């Protein structure tokens, strides 16, 4: 993912890669995702790169809440694999 970010001419800070086990735990309950949000809130990061939307959440409502949160905090979410239509919540 860092290579993808660099190809977009985005800066990637040393040691600024966070991982979590995705799936059953909502995004706000995952330590790595929480650290990403802290970096955004503090102004140290502008966004996050994830492989697929399901890394954020496989639940449409949770996914939309996270996307909205990033929008409210002037952050972005970049997906390596484009999002398929996720339907309405």
C-alpha cells in the first residue's frame, strides 16, 4: 500500500503503517484503525489507503459512518480495489 501511495505522489511517513484483523470487530473497536483516526484528527495524516472497502467494514452502515467521519475531518480513504456498488443502508 505504501508503494501505491508513493505512486500517487503522496508522502508516507516512516512507521506510519497500521494493521488490524478486519471482520467481526467494528472499525471503532480496532486499535490500528483508531490510530489512523488519531493521526487524521491531529493533522499528522490526510488519509488512509486500504485494499478493499471490506477492510473498513463489511457492514454498509459501519462503512458509511467511517467514510462520513473521514469527510467531516477532511480526510480521504483510498481503495486499491475499487468499491463495488454497496447498495443502500
